[in-house]
């Protein structure tokens, strides 16, 4: 896993290096004119800054990609497997937002609100799952939002979601999936780490034949 992050870091350095090579000859040609130099630098910053997010998404989806095991199941079956989390007596929930599935902590549930509010969480983790039925690929997006706990589950305030990326906390095969990890009646000591949501979901998808990739959206 560390090797993939090294590759991603190298890809970012390559991106910056390419823009440096683009800027250098122009800067040398305009070094006698400060106004032209300022325009060139400003234009380069705008173009490189505007392209970095799409580029990072492109890199993540190719470097952080994992092959599924066996023949892929139908999308409806995979969605049903992931939604089975809602039948388990655990502080995790799956919700549909359009075509996307969002897996997060069950902080609006009165039973789990107090546990979560007293756990010291300053942010709420969400795993966004987008399913491409044609290619049998699931795109996972790590999203972290700020949270403010109040007097009850109806008054919990969650906002932000500005962090979107690939968090380090995941493991393939270490935890087998939804059925094993979130099975009804299973005693599970949650630490409320992102990996406790991500690992079972990710491994369930892989075990059912779908590829998994991480992205920024």
C-alpha cells in the first residue's frame, strides 16, 4: 500500500516538473520585461492550479485500483449486500443519494447518538460508493466532514466535506466483508476509525467480482 502512495507522490512531482519545464523557457525569454514575467507566472499558476485536482483524480483512479475476485454479480445484488448493513445492530448505516451509496456512522439514530457523541469524534467519515454497472467498477471516495454534537440526534450538525481523497486506513483481505464484520448479533468493538467502514465495504465489493478504485469524486 505504501508503494502506491509513493507512486502517487511521484506523479505529483512529475506534474510540477512538467509545468516547470513549460515555464522555464518562457521565463528566460521574458526575463528582461518584469510585466510579461508577472503575466506568465500568474497564468501558469492559474492553469496548473486548475488542473491539479482533475489530475490527482486521474492518478488516484489508476494507481489505487484493485481487481475483483471471480465473476461479477449484478449491480442490484451488490447494492443489496451493501445495504444489509442497515439490518445489523451496529453504528453504521448505508443511504442512497441518487445513484450513489453513502456509508457513514449512524449518528442520527437515537440508540447510537450518545455513544458517538461521547466518543470524542470531531469529524464524521463518509465513504461514497459509485457503481459503474457497465464496467463493473466501484469508485470509492473518502470524505470527512466536521461535526457538532448537540442535545439529541435530531440536532447533530454535520458540514464541510472539503477533504476528499484516499486515506491510508484500508486493508484488502484483513477483514472479510459486510457479512463477517457487520453480521447481525456479532459483537464488534468499534473505535470509529474510517477503516472500520471502508475495509468491509471494499472487501465485499472485491469478493463479488467488481473492481475497486479510489478517486476524488
